[in-house]
C-alpha cells in the first residue's frame, strides 16, 4: 500500500510538472521548474534501489535499478545511437535530465526542454507542447551549455547563465567521481546523485555549501575557475569492478 501510494504521488507530481511547464512558459523557462516535493518523492522511491554498471544492446548503463532489474532511479546511459543520457529514469525512460548527442544537447523532459548547439554552446530553441520557440536576444546572450575547467582538475559540463553554473549539469571530480543535479547561481541546489568509481551511488540534497543528505566534496568556487569553453567530447568515466557488479 505504501509503495502504491508513492507511485500515485509520483504520477501526480509529474502531472503538475506538465501543467507547470505550460503556465510558466511566459517566463521562458528552459525546462520544467521541478517542485522539490516531486524530487523528494522520487528519491524516497529509489533510495533503496541497486546501483552498478550493466551492458545491453542499447548501450552501457551506470546507475540505479529496481529489484526487478528495470532502469529506475538516477543514472547515465552511454549509447552509440543517442549519445550520453544522464538524469532521472523511470522504467527505462528519462524523466528529467540531459541528452547529449554529437552536435546538439537537450536539457529537460521529453515534452519541455532547451536545445543547445554543442559547437558554440548557444541555446537554439525551447521545445514545449510539440512546438519549437525561438529565443529573444536577452536569453540568447545569457543561456549556454558549456564546459568549465577548474585549477584543481575538476570539470563542469552543463547549463550556464551569465558564466555561472545554473540549470542542470554534471560535475566531474578529479578523483573520478561525478555528480548530476541542478545548480543555481554557481551552487548545487536540491536533490542530485553522486556516482562513485566503485559503482556506489549516493543521493544528496543541497541547501548550502555542503549536502544535507549524503556526503561529497563541495564543487569548486569561482576563484578556482580556469577556463570556460564549448563542450568537448566527454570521456566515459572509468568504473571499478565487473560490468554486472551491483551494490547498494
């Protein structure tokens, strides 16, 4: 009964997100403004799911899976056909996250996302309700999908507003771990997931300089920023152990 109720809450939250996307487009949002309550329900649902690496005909997946071995939770797919796909998955489908192809990256949901040109980092359009919307000069100048290098060896690949981490992105630590989640004004905010080199995945909640849930090194600050440039091809992080090794 409890599990069924959580599924009902998740579906209800997704419905709210779709309505929220339509109502808020007058503010030209890049993607749905996901309520923190939705992420809390999602994290509560997947926090006990296994994490690890598995190969399939579609590609290699590193992330969480349900007890019946469905792709369910936070994860990253490396595919030959569709590039890299990172974010929140439910039964194999990406709910919210990043789809990075060879030339274009899409950030958001299937129904509401912003498309960026990887060669220049510039936003191309916002997709919503089966329509593509062109951006005005203000948003064209400030919205980017970029790669930021830091002096300590870390690297951020994701959405940027006026040169700061803002939106969804992947933060690659120099030690091989990487973090997926939302950012605002250069700081990690809300729920996200830290992917460790030993296949362990820790879910986190950020509301300040350190996560309130889970443990991680804080991302580098602006003083450590070394270079901002369009995204190069990101090498697949190396994981330890066998491809089908799973852990909690």
